[in-house]
């Protein structure tokens, strides 16, 4: 099955309110163009040095999302074009993105990354840290950020009950935060959960965007 066929099959399985982000990290520009020519427009990368040439060489209407850990000193390189940064995991990073966006007189769409997995190596705010950041009003002062929702990654495990519980708790937190702090916001609506191994669980637990790499592209190609 080629990429176009996989995309058609995946899209046909998804509810209307769930979008597919194609995780194109470690895949060549030609592979990305296969997906693009099949209608895919949202792509995700997690390394600035890999994203920059792809953005330069590939069609302008691609909606690029940054989905990996982002170092503050690299924000300036992607700020001119990035559509969404899904991995805001610290106050410092949020402030940096806001500052760089302000220099360019643009708003950058961001998601707060919540650490939901039972793995120390994953980044993100705890639930308490995220709510404190929102409650204290710091984000309200960052007028060049469009805070549009939350992102999370479940534990890498075969225990589907654990994965479901992690996604479910994040979904309930998302609903609480939206009701308490973003009730009047039309943009706070994204819950980015679910990857190739667990996206079907994520969809059932309230995901609005799934991030698929190997499920769509197969094993990673050599750039």
C-alpha cells in the first residue's frame, strides 16, 4: 500500500473532528511530497536543523508543526514560518516564542505539553504546573501567542488500560482548563494525543489531532 492509499484509509477511519498530522521527521522531501500530492498539508518535525531545509524546499502552503523538545535559542530560526509549536514545556520557552513572534509582528499558535507518561525522559508541564501557569495570568501577557490547547504523549507500553487512563485524564484536564480559563476562546480547542501505536485509543479518549509517522510512512528513511 502506497502513501496515498494509507492516507485515504486513515482519513476514512477518523471522525470528522480529528485531524491527521503526518510526522515527517527523518523522512526525505520526496516522501513528504508523496503525502502532499495525496492531499496531506499538516506535517510535524522535531529537529530545527531538519525542518529548515524542508520548509525552504517544499510547498509554501504546508502547515508546519514543531512537535519535539525545542531549545529556546533555536526559536528564532522557525518563528518566521512555523504554524504551531506543540511542545511548549516551560515558561522560558513560552516567553521566548512570544518575544520572537513579537519581533515579526505575528502570532504563533502553541500547545502546552503536559507530561502524562510514566517515563522521566519525556518533557512537559505537570498538571499542577500547567494550571498554575494559566491561573497566574502569565500567558495572558504574551499577546503574540495563540494558546490553542494541550499536547501529550502516553507511556510507551503494551498496557492499553494504562494508555487509556493517561489519555482520559488529560482529556478531562483539557475540558476543565477550557471551562475554567478559556471558555470565551474560540481557538482553545486542540487536544493533540495519539501516535502510530496508540492513536485509536486516543481518538476514543477525545483527541482532535493524531500524530502519525511510521503508520503512514513506514520505517524511517535516510535523509
